[in-house]
């Protein structure tokens, strides 16, 4: 047993931790904020079969948890992605994090048709687009043709392109009615600055350009909700600013039973099929996870401007 695994029993929210699956194949990009890239340098231990078995194990423990497929690039190998999706029953929500890549061997229509044929299963496709184009971007119009729910994720990394470009970036997607999630660089997030408002320069930039309508959050992460008006369409669109801690376990003593638990928010299936209980290389004790205690999810609205709110 790894020294990194604590002796504390596990606790998680009702339904189970979100399970992030790292696909066993890479992307062609080198984003400066990427912490996954180095894991794809040596693919010798990667195993699609082991990942598939691990997905089945998690499904048997928490049959309604969320799965997130990430990488690497999930859409770079459609055949393998299909095999993984095929073992995820419809009881789960499924999210795919992708750059929606331009690929030499697969046509855009093939990728769109893959998504279409799995639309019953895919809850949302999160497409990475940034103020600096770190990745080779497929045309926006192509992204707009994705048949499932979709969202643009944009990391506001270090010197992002200036506050006056934020609104233009949002409008670029707003015209297709695709919501944006701006993301704070999570390597910089701490428990102290997670809910910081006055000293968060990015948040202050956003407050100048968008209408702030609400805040939801939990111990681990939050979302500052905004809306903005798209004149060409005569409608309002949503934008969220998301902050999360760089780890996903909180150690806390339960007030009722007096036991100290590792409260897990995210678990991972790595490229070789191994289970991890955190982003920080801590293995998951799967036998202990089978006995996980559940608590109500602590994500809740902390502020909501009912007059301005849009869904
Ligand atoms: S596209 Fe994703 S996996 Fe690839 S380098 Fe960028 S952040 Fe990392």
C-alpha cells in the first residue's frame, strides 16, 4: 500500500465523486498551463483494456456518478473513445474535455457524426479555447454544429489578452449561444483566495464588462455567474467564472460520529487504468472506496440576484 494513502476512511457527496478518465492517447498541443502533458511522453504503460475495466469498477460502486473524459485529447481516437463510452451506462452524466481538434486523418464530419451518434450518452462537450490561441483551432462554425450541449472553457492564464478583450471573446461564442466558462489558473488557487472578490483582478475585470448575477460554491470550487447582452441576437447569454483548488481531498472531522474522513471530490482513472484519489498522485484504495460514506453535496448558492437571473 502506498505511503501516500492516509488511514482515514473516505467520504464523498451523494452519488459519488466525479471520475475523470485520462484517455490513453495524446493531443498535439503544448499549452503552457498543462500539467498532463508530461504523463503522455511515455505511453508504454498505457492500457485501454485496463481503463475499461476500471470504469466498470467505478460504475459498480457509484452507478450514478459523473464521468469526465480528458487527456490528451479524447476525440483523437474515436474508436477507443467509443469503447470507453460503451461501458458507461446511461445512469451517469458524461462530459468530454476537448480542443475539438483539427485532425489530419479524421474529417470534421466524422467527428460531428461520432458525437451525434453518442448524443444520448454525452451530457456536455467542454471545448478549450483561450485568449491566446495555444491550440490549433477548428472553425467556430464547426463547434456550433456539435449536437450535444457544449461549453467553451477559457483559462485566463497569467497575462491574458487584457480585460477589454473578454467581452469580445464572450460575444464570439454568444452569437452561437454557446456559454463560456472563464477559469482562474487553478495552480494559483488557495483556500484563502477561492472566494476572494476585491483582490481578484480577473474577477474585477469581469465585473466591469458583464452583469454579475450569482455565486455558487462549495469547500472545493465555485462559480461566479454573469450574463451579457448580444445585440445582434437581441438576447442574453450566460458566462461563468470558475475557481477550483489544485487538489480534491479535504480532511475533516465529522461532527456527528467524531471520525476524521478524507472527503473526496474527484477521483481519477489514469492512462494505465490505475485509480487515484486526487490530482496530486495519491493512489485510491479501491477496497476502502467501496465502503465510502456519503454526505449531501455542499455545493449551494451563496448569492443569487433573482431579478437579473437567467437560466
Ligand atoms: S490541449 Fe489539453 S492536454 Fe493538450 S497540451 Fe493543451 S491543456 Fe494539455
